[in-house]
C-alpha cells in the first residue's frame, strides 16, 4: 500500500512532538531529511503554536553596516512645535493628579493599573496650596458629607526632578452646581507652581487651545485642538447643567476632568469637565467650565467654604415631573420658602385641593423677557444676576398671565 502522509498525520493526532518526530524520521529514510523537516506541513505539526516557527537564514554577503540606512538628525523644531513644547514644560508643574481617597487604583493580574472613576486632574491655584478640580472628581468622598479640613483625596504633585510626591488633599469648599471643588495640600512652596488664569470672555471659535491632564491615569498628557464652540450647556457628571461652557476638539478623556484648558499663551481659560460620548472615550467633543465662572466661584469657596449666587428660594419641578403634570413650557413652582422674598412677592406653590387633586402653582415663563423653558434655563438666566437685583417674572397662573417683580436673594449650593 502506498504511503499517504496526510492520512498518517491524521492518525498520529495529538501525540507528543518528540514521538511524532521520531516516527516520521524512521518512516521516510529515502526522503531528504533536511527538506522533509522543513516542509510547511511538518513544520505545522511540530509547532504547538498557531504560528509557524521562524527560520533564521540571513544573507552572509551583507554586513550590518550595509544593512543600516543613514540616520538623519531631527534638527530644530518648527516654531509652532517649539511653542507647544514650551507651553507644556511651563504648565505641566501646575497640573496635579488627584485620587478620591474612597477609590484606590487596583492592579489586575497583568500588572495594568485599573483607574477608578475618582481619578482626575487639578490645578495649583495659589502659593497657599489650594488645588482646584471638579466636584465630580472627588464626588464619592463628598457624598459622605465630609467636614472642612477633612481629607478627601490623595494629590500627586510633579517635582522639577520628574518625581511625583503625594500629599493629603483636605476639603476647603465645593460647589456641586458649578462642578468645582477646592482642596488644600501642605506642600513646600518650591513645589507649588500656580497656574496663570486667563480671560474666557474674549475667546473665538477656531483659536488654538491645549489640554493638560491625566487621562486614564497617564499623568501629564498634552492634547491640542481648537475652540469649536462657545456658550454651551454642560451636562456635568455631578448631575447639574452648567451654562456658558467652552466646547473643544482637544482630546479629553476620563482622568482629564479638573485639568486646565489653556490658550496659546499658556493661560488657563477653562477647567476641563466633560465629554460628549457614546463609548466612554473622546469623540472629539469636550467641554470646559470657562475661567470667568472659575474666577467667580473659587474665591468664594476659599473664603466661605461654599459658593453663593443670586436666585429664588423656591423648589421647581424636574422636567419629568412637569411632563407628568402636563406642563410642557416653563418652570413649575413646587414649593416656596416661607418668609422668602419670592413668598413676599406672591409667588404661589403647587398644592393639593380638598379632594386630593393637584393644584398647579405658578409656571415661570420668562425672566426679564428672556424665555425659560426648563429648570436649567431658569438657573442659567438667574446666574447672570447678582444678589439684590430686581427682576420681572412672567408667570402663568391657571388661565392668567401675570408679571411679578421681585428681588433676588442669596442662594448657596
């Protein structure tokens, strides 16, 4: 019977490699053993991997020097590259890495760091050791209602030697409504390099911007883009809507939150806070809290431990509640704080009648002629005012449209 190699290999099955090699060596003495064992079929049988073994043949007629191509010096950077590199070098020491103390990084079996949601960035605000970041970066610790000077984060500061030094971050103040928190570290003065704060009011769509942060735990990463939109509503991870946001296409990913958005002069024009994404990673649309808002909130948090702003001492209905009550336009007033200026002005809350039926309160349609279709728009309009300002509310009460003048009072987060 003629010898059929494929049939023989099938019969051998999963035999040990050494046994198969010996059997084949004895069976085919008439075949050139060198050629036989280098055939693709046999190589596949002898290789326990799904890949073929590499065969080192080489070419002895060519030297290593002859096989090495010429290497050209990189030379000086282009002016735009030089400016970007200098901007990063000057500002990287003002950016810190922040870990929520309730969420520690974990190492998996491969040794890769798994960064928790409570990992983010921050900026050195002043020589006193104040660190500014997003509320949601340390939100897990803040949800436990820590007191002033309580440690809520570990903060890593980069030294001039390139070493990260870790410090306790104690809570100074936080504003959930603006997604801003201020922490403080007891660090040597030589480590504290305050960021330079710029103006966000004069930004133009199309101008270049830079983001420095710690995406996915990779510390001090620079991304470059342009301002792609202004006055955006930011839907923050802290569950609030922040008006006046800066939109950018500079890559912003988890871990960038709390880091600075810089202009081409290296001035901080915003705090990176959110991305628009369906996958959890950058989709080219990122948002930053403008520096004008940061400059307004941070000093209050440092001085008072909380942010105060102008508003109405009323509770308004969330959109889903308003929809259930068939309120499609405007802001429904649910409760009015007793003895507040809103109560004295005659603003009516939602109540229940004698039969248990719901009697809708006033529905705020506009403030000083500016329409407000929902809660976010109402807060955005009021945020442009100061405590003590007089405003005119246009409200719907049953089937009547009324105008109610009142003074705004101090509201804290």
